C-alpha cells in the first residue's frame, strides 16, 4: 500500500479524486508558486493542505481570494488534519466543499456541499457548435439513406 508522504502526492491524490467525481480535466499544479490553487479544472479549483494542524478560516479565505473572477467554479479544500469550527462555518456560507484524506489517500466529505460536487449534479449538454455539427451529420445520413432507397427502387 502506498502512503501520501509529501504535499505534491497529496495534490496528485486530490486531482485523481476530482477526476473520479467527473472533473475529468483536474490537474495538480506542479512546483513554484501556485497562487493558492493546487488543483485546477474548468469547473473547479482546489487547495490541498498536507500538514499537522487543522485548516482554519484564513486558509479557506485564501482559496476564495485566489479564485479571483472564476466565481462560476466550485471550490474544494482537501486537508489531512481536519478543519476548525470557524472554517466549517465559513465554508458553509461560501459553498466550499470540504474534504479530509488519510495517509492512504481515502477521502471523506466534511461539509454538506462536499457530498455532491457540481460536476455530479450538472448534466452534460453539448455546445451549440456541437449540436449544429450533429444536426448536419444526421441530415447527411438521412439524405444518403433516401438516395440509396431511390437508387434501389429505380435500379
């Protein structure tokens, strides 16, 4: 069994969990300053703490600040040692999904918003461009079927 032994491994674990939950493009940031974001996805941003103390409200406030104008993205916070009461209250008011993880990488939801991440609750819908392309393909296939029927009837 492999154990999480570094902050980077914790970030990779969080990114893998997010991909399992439907955030298929979740990627851990690598090296250097991450600006408060450890895992990025088109639909979510996450911070990961790998340390002995509990995560507090200031840690969550840094995540909110790091989000900047990406207000449509789900915020997630993964902590190895849990959260202070103030952090849990703040997360609830801000809609931040809180998770803990153990040394094996198993993740446990802490807050109500963590039980159903956004990617699970929003059904996939094709973009307008894809819808147009699909309609074009269906139309061409229908035309080919009709042409083959005409040829076999007249042939």
